[in-house]
C-alpha cells in the first residue's frame, strides 16, 4: 500500500557538540484525526546544522538507523532496524556522512505502530551514543504530537466491513489481529474493490495511487514532457467487480488524453466529497489541475491550482503547487 506523508512539522531537540549539531524533526498528517486504514505516514528528518560533516554510517536515513525509535503513549513502540537487518535504499550505501546543511528523510507508516482506536501521543527518540561518533552523545527526543485514530463510519464503514469479510474468508485463523488489519487495509487500497463505495475516503486514496499524476519522485514538468510525446499511450486493465468482491479484468490500451480525462472526471467527483480534507482536497486539485494543463485547458488548470493554494496550509504541498503554477507561466 502506498503511504502518503503530508506535512505538519514538529521540531525536535538539537544535540550539540564542539564539532557538530544534529537537528531532528517529525512530520505527520495535517489531520489530527484519521480513520483506520487511512494510508498516512510519519516522516522523520535529521539535519546537520553544524559546520562539520557528521559521521552517521551506512544507514543514513533515520528510519533505517537503529539509533532512532518511535514512542507511543510513553512506550517504545518501533525501533528502526539495525544495519544488518535493513534491505533499505541502496542509493545511499556508498555515503556515510551528512554534510553541513544536508537533510536526510525517511518515512514510516502509522500501521507499523500497531495503534488501537483512540487518542495517542507520539514522539521520536534518537540514541546518538549508538552511532559511536565521539562528536554526538546522549539522547534527543521530540516534543509530543497528538493523533486520534477513529473507526470508520458511513460508507467508509461499509467498505471496511466488506473488506474484512473478504479477508476472513481467505486468511488463517492463526493470524494475529494486526496481520488481519493489514490485510483489510490492503484490500481497501485496491481501486477495483473500493470503487463500489464512491464517497468513501478509501476510494480517494486508491484513486490517487491508481492515477499517479503527482509522484513524490517525479517533478511535474517531467510528467508534462512525457505526456506530450507523440503516440504516448498507457496499457491498463479494465476491471469489472464481481458479486463476490473479486475482479475480472481485460487488458486494454488508452491514449494519454483518455487516461488524463479519466483523472479529471473521477477527481472532480471525489473532490465534492473531500473538498475540505487537508490532504485529499489539495492533492486531488493538483491531479486535476495538471491533467487539465496537459490537455490544453490552461485556464481551468490555473484556477483549480490557485484554489489548492488558497485552501492548503501544509508547506510541502503548497510549495509543489506554487512550483507547478510557476512552471505553467514559463511554458506555452
């Protein structure tokens, strides 16, 4: 399941030595309340705010470094894997230091924290003694962040219940409650399953995953330029949901224009339900706006992106919308 990490920043303490300083921060969803299986995550960032490079070791991402742990309600709940347990991001393996001013980020799904329904207090702790760097000593911990996990209601509840029935028919009774919840969440991220619940929160996330106009690792102009290549087409499965919850599929081809028009049509329907959602509202607008722009509807694209900028308070998403609007002004 794809996990999205929006941007409310909670700054952590700074550990200082004669040679270096390390600052950490945690980002969670801008919503203080989420429903079970809503695929939001936690992002941890550490930054070298000193004047010298800091030796961290091969596990540069804080969420792949055994020095870091996440605490829930005063208890250590998740310690990051030790180096020999990490399959990790191989792009950083040759690098062992964080340069002055450099930041390294990593994400964790809230599902990994095994939270129960209710109110929780989260923080992140870094035990820097374990890094064996004489310039970094002691522990640093975050200020607290409050998160409420709620059970789904309305159409979200109907989707949850049917996903649970589907999973229970297929899984072993010896599975733990956490394993079953993870399977239910996986089913609720399946677009072919949740499209039967047109106003559900789960459908909005599944739609954004199925139609990835805005990817975190792809700049908007890269998608624009790719979509303008003559003959650009996408293969996809045309899905038909069967009564038992399974899907029969046939492979079809569609042009970029057909695919982008689907993004606009479905996105506008979902936006009516999730207009005021701090994450979904702005992200749906970004997808609709970029699709309209590629389709040549510049005025419509700018209008909906300007709406996203006015309604959104999350700095990362606001920055991306501003970049896209600037790009549109520069390109014909």
